[in-house]
């Protein structure tokens, strides 16, 4: 009888791994498709395995009291304070420099982000420095695409310097504490992270200008291809040249008359400049 009961319990428990596998796959699909926010999808998956009896209440709620998770929340508060103080923005402008070449600028960017990211969470650092890096690259005449990927990778390398460098480090530290394992020191992972980061930064500085695409975004494209672009301008009643001939109005604005393709009046009748040389601004 004991043997039969044990067999029945084993068969009853055999469906649990399959349910966990299905829930994990469905959760991954929902995260990729963006059906709901990540926190909502993860919480729904937790509720399913919790109500199925696979995990008990203590295990289901233990993650919310994880010290690593709480530390991540505290770091976001610190980053918010740094962002409001504009301290990181001022430091970045001095760190990047205004008299540097592409590779020297890359080196200064990567080194700055590498060490900053060791003490602040990666995601806010990248989000805060992305517009600064883009504007700095445009000011220097560089392609922003050459610097944005190294910015992200340098933040990842910097996360391996300290325990608080990334949220993953904090979560793993909290799990190790709960399991009674030895907790690593603040800079212990730097024994691996520092050499790996140095090698990674050297590779980024040498190879990024070669491998990354040379794209400057919409503003650079508009500047380089302005002859191929068509812009629509609506003339308001407060326009100072209202009532003047079109050619004269264009000349006073500093435009050549050939740049005008057509005039669309209020009654939606297109009139080309060559068809109506005597057209006046604001008149039929």
C-alpha cells in the first residue's frame, strides 16, 4: 500500500515541471510581443504557479522582501537625485572633451561610463548620457552612431566592478544570503570585471569606428540632402510679407524663387510659380 501511494504521488507531481515550462514559454512570448507590461506579465505567471500549489505563500512573497530588490529601488532614488542635480551632465561634458578625435573621444567616453556605472544602475546612466553623447558627437561633427553602442557596452562592463553595479549582482547577492552562502565583498567581482572591462574598452575604441554604421540621424540627413527634401509652409495672417509678390517675398526671406514648387490657396487649388508669376502672398 505504501508503494502504491508513493507511485501515485510521483505521478501527481510529474505534471508540475511541464506546467512551469508552459508558463515560462507563454510568459516569454507575452514579454516579446508586449501584450502587457513586464511586471504585469511576471506577476500573472507568479499567480498561476502559486495557485497551482507548485510554490507556497512564503516562496511566492519572498522575492518582494529580497534585499537585492530593495537595493535596486534605492539606487533608482540615488540616480534620480544625481539627474536632478545635473552633476553627471557637467562631469560628462568635461570628460568627453571638445578637442578630441574619434578614437580619443571614444576612449574618454568609455572610461568615464565604465567607472560611473560601477556605482550607479546601468539603465538610468545610459538613459541620461544618451542625449548628452548624441549632442556632443553632433557638435564635434562625428556620427552619433559611432558612440551610442560603446556607451551601452561600457555601462555593462562597469556593472562588473561592484556589487551595486547592476541589478543582477544585487539579486544574486540576496539569493546567496538567503541560501546561507558566502556573500562576496563590494569589490570582489572586480577581480574579473576590471580586466574584462579594460579589454572590452580597448576593443570598442579600436573597432567601433570601423564596424559601426556611419549614420547621423534625421538632422544630419536633412542637412546633407536638403536639395532632395520638400517642406510645406503655411502662411499666417501675421506674416509681414503678406500682399507682396511671391518672388519679392522669397527674396526678402533669403530664398531663391526656384525653391518654390507650388502654392496651395485656401480653396485647395494648386498654383505653380511658373503658371502664375504675378501671384501675391495672401491673394487669389
